[in-house]
C-alpha cells in the first residue's frame, strides 16, 4: 500500500514539475523565457526559432550571477562561481528579439555538476484577444487582453441597432 502511494506521489510530482522552458511575448520586442524545474539549474543553452537575438539579460539567471552570452540564434548561460538557479518556476531571462519567436530548440540544461537535465519546450497557453465582457468583440477564450476591444455607440447595440425607445 505504501509502495503504491509513493509511486503515485512520484508520478504526480513529475507531472507537476516537468522541466520545461517557455516563451512569453511582452509586446515591446522583448520576450520572457520562463522555466519550470524540479532541480537546480547550473547552466543552459538553447536556440531561438523564428527571430534574431539582439540581447539576453535579467531574470533568475542574472539573480544567480550567471554569465549570459547570445549570438543571433543561440543563448548560453552559466556560472563561473558554481551558482545555480533554484528549483521552481519563474523567468529564466529576458530576450530582446528582432522578429517574432516561434519557439526554442536545441535545449541543453545541466545541473551544477554539468550533468544533463531533461528539458522540453512548452508552448505558451496564453491567447490574445479582447477580455472585456462588455465589449462587442469579447473573446471568451482569450486569456491576455491585446487592446483590441471596441464598444457600441451610446443608445446602440453592437449590431448598430437602436436600443432606446426614442428614435435614435
């Protein structure tokens, strides 16, 4: 019984804390690289698909004192002092990009001893659209407001029909 419980707990923990990197568009040419990790990160390297890297900085990488290097397609981060990024989730770093990134590939992540950690790319689940229920173009599936909401004129509905008893 205890053995079955422990196996179930391990499977649940693995599912909840799957090691992954993700991208989130900040809308200003910068993109957050998010991470979820069940182990401390000692270094990383990945390619940015669909865009050119101008700069990479900040996030948990900077907090951990990582050296960050970026070419037009590849980003590399590591510590010269043995520093690590704690297990958990957050923003690994912020990318300044030319173009719109379509994903991350060639992901290599290691622990503080240089041993490989299995990481995958997880596509962002955010959906841009109008999130205001009072707007004419409300999108019930949108999770991130993109500023596209528009509203009916006074005394009219979204179809342009008069909604008051007095002649519009």
